[in-house]
C-alpha cells in the first residue's frame, strides 16, 4: 500500500474539488493522502470528510511559500543567478489555528497585489489579457487562491502559449518578462507557524531551490534544520532517481524524516496522483513523530 503526501485542490490551484481527491485516491490504489494546498487550509474539512467516508487515511496539510533569499543571507553565500523557490509543507496541522489563518490572509493579500502586476506586465508585452479573465476562470473552478497557474491557463485558452509549462517558461516564470515577485514568508516563520499548530515541517521539492551544487544544498538544508525543519521531501515528480537517493541520504545524515508525493494538480499539470509510490512506512514515521511532538 502507498500514500501520496503532496497534492492540490481547487482550494488553491488544482482542478479537482477537495472531496474529489478521496475518490481519485481510491482509484489510484492509495491508502492515504495529504492535501497540501498553497497557503490555505480551506479545502481540508471537505477532503477529510470524504476520506473518512471512503476509508482513505487523511493527513491535514498545507504548503507555505517562503523566501529562499533568507537561506543564502544566513549562510553568507550568493544566491543562484536564477533564484529558486522555497516551499514548506506542513503535516498534521490544525487547520483552524488562528496564527496559521493570519498567515493565510497575509499571503492571500500578497497574491492579490502581485497578480494585477503580472497582468500589467503581460499587457505591456502586447498580450491581450484582463485580470477579470483570470478571476472568472478561478471562480468557475471554485478556486479560493488565485495564482500564476490560473494566469497560465488563460494564456493557454487565448492561444498565447502551447501549455501551462510554456506559459511559465515564456512569460510568468521567475526571471521572465511578465514575472512579479510577491512578499514571501521568512522560512523560520513558516516553520514556526506549522509547529504552532502541532504539525511537522518538511522542505518541498528541494531541487526547485536551484542550488549551485550538492554542497550548497547541504548548507541550505542544515540552515533550515537550525530553524526547526523536521523533514525533507525526497520523492517528488521533479526528482530524478539519483536525486531521490541523494536527498534520502542527506535526510538520514541530518536526522530528518522524509516525505514524498506527486504534487498533483489535476488537469493543470501532466502528473498522476500517486505516481511516486511512497511507502506507508513514510507516513507511519511522520505520524509517530507528530504524536511525539516532533
């Protein structure tokens, strides 16, 4: 039996409603799932209820956007030429904890300020797109958090790009002409917020941090561990088998737990639910650590 500990619903930027994920998990032969929507816990109650009804074990989670620059400042190293992304996964969280909800509102406000800037940048490039187009799509999907994937979907619909990935590569990815940065959480604050709900904090898809080399990755994870990081996501759709092995050894060396998942977004990305075949033992170790208080 396997689990998938990284997925998204229409509460953020996925295309399936939270309750639908239980049915999809059963169809994929999964014994457990974690819903880890971006910067929101809105989908957790519905997904939990559907999982309880279907017999799929459920882990309440979240994926918080954090500032990668804080790592390089702390370790005194120049960041990569193309700054990567840093996301912190939270597991076994209390979804209605006031501190976490305050962070959700703060990040939601930051996205609301960034999205119109991206649209303005696209318009300056001659792309005929309006923010109302994006909001209409998000409302139609039932999304509560509007982000770049929704903008990418509109670009695809209007024929400006060939795929969602193409939209990021050509226009709205980090460093591209229409990109706009949003205010991000300091990593220490993201980890502390997760711990404040009784949860465990895991670094998501470490490859996306775009470290210079293995030594830089080691220093980055050591830095995060000093701020309270509990685990490292070793299995992820973006990771090669060699990277899965490398990150697993790094976690073991640093005394960190491991996590893994598909990063499923539904039809928005060509990723299959449960594609990482994460053993249930991974979840068992996380659950034991959460019960023991991390």
